[in-house]
């Protein structure tokens, strides 16, 4: 992808914890998506302008967390084959806690999108009684 966009955009492909470059998670400390997202947020802040965030698989969960944590830095969000979070609801207590966090983040993001849509849509394009942005459940 870098060669396609070279010279046109700033492309950042972060390495996550557990890779050779970033090293492994310290097992003695609690690890949350916010730790992974903090690294991505730092990279976006270095560019010093909002960007389009794309997340694949586990990166989708990280991208969602980034969008919720710093919506002012995210122009758009694209999740490609995100992790199937619903499987966590049938897992251990820790899995269920993580599932609840993901559901909360998704609801927060949707509410933010709906608020932005309501503020920015011209009154003539608003549908009476509509309470969600187009395409959102």
C-alpha cells in the first residue's frame, strides 16, 4: 500500500505489542486496548492532523478504541474483518468484561457519530422523527 500512496498521503502502519519491533506485553501488568491505542494515538499526533484510520482484525479493535478516545483526530474509521467480539460474551469472566468494554466503546462511537450528524446535517435534509445517521442501526 505504501507504494500506491507514496507522496500523496502520510501512511502509518504501527507495530503492535507482541511483534519483534515492539516486544512483548509485561505479563505482570494488566493489559488493555487503551495501551495499544495510546501508541497509535501518539503516531497520529506526530503527523499533527486528523487522519483516516483503518483497522484489520485485532487492529479493528484498536482503531475503534482510538476513534473513541480521540475523535477529533479521526476523520473516518474503516474496520476490515474486525475481531468477532460476540464470542467473548460466552467466555470467562475476563472475556465478558472485555466484551462489555467493547460494546460500551461501540455505543459511545455511534452516539458521537449521530451527534455530529445531527449538528452538521442541513435542516432540509433531516427527516422528521429520525434519530440516527443514515446507515446506522
